[in-house]
């Protein structure tokens, strides 16, 4: 019966050499890691998100014959607020070609306290639809306001109709990648600032015993 060869203990020297060859990560590794992660996330978002287009139509409030010129500015503010009301959007949805609830999220208005002009902006993933939304809402406000112009003394005029945009307003892929890299690098820098510092290990040294303890040990040996 043959005896099995005894298993030799692991070569601790070889393991120690292998461990020594493993280079630890530098302390600044969060900076490039976060910058790379931000670049990938921003680039993926820009490529997967559908582009958006905007078109703006302008209408201006003007006083009717023998009307108060100062009233036009106040009514422009009021018409700018009712441009996104349910009644106005219900009238504009037919020309815009989208439901009222969808139209509400794709249109916005802006007014100025110094000018009786109303800017109506439509947003869509299709350029032609963005212009249709802006013009449809502007026409709805124009019709509703001029129906009561005899009572208000103010009428709306088409100043400029929206045209089909040729450039998207959503960020392009290069811009998104640059912003993502900067944001990731900033986060990585903050991580480096708040992370605890790594303390270098130093071998402990033996501390000599106090003099009175050494004298007590010598006296004890002499008594023995």
C-alpha cells in the first residue's frame, strides 16, 4: 500500500511576493472614475432622448379707436395668462392636431411688464408641429379677445407667426458629453475632499519599561 505524499504547507513567501506585486489604486481614482461615469450617462441620455424643437408666435395688444393706450399693457398681461386656459386650448386643439391635455404640456406664454406683446411658444419633437401649436394657440387668443374688443377697448394683432424651426433646442451629444464629464469630475473632486485620509501603517516598537518596574523585577530575583 503506497502512502500518499504529505501535503506541504503553502509557500508563504510566494504568496507574499504575489501580494506585493499588486499595485493599489491611487488615492485620486474617484476623479477619473466619476468623470467617465458622467460622460457615459450624459452621452447615453443625449443619444436616446428624442430632439425637441420650439417655434414662437407673437401677438400684440393695441387700443381700439378712441381707446385708452394704457389699457393695452394690462390686457396683454391678462391675455397672456388665459392663453393656456381650458377654453383657449379646447379651441386650439383642432388646428394643433393634438388633444387638450397634451397641448397644455407643449405650449407656454411669456409677457413683459414693459411691452403689450405676448409670446406663445410651442414645443414638439417634430418641427412642423411645434409651429402649428404656437400658431393655433395664438389664433385662439386672437379670436377670443377680439370678440370682446368693443367692451375692453383693446384688440389683439398678429405681430409675427411661428415658422417651422430648423434647429433643435435640446442639447446636442457633444455638449451633453462635455457637461456630463464636468459634472462627474466635480463630484469626484468632492469625494476626494470628504473621504478620510489613508494612514500609512508603521510597525510598532517596543517601549522600555519604567525604571521602578525594572528595579522591582531585579529585587524579586535576588530574593529568590
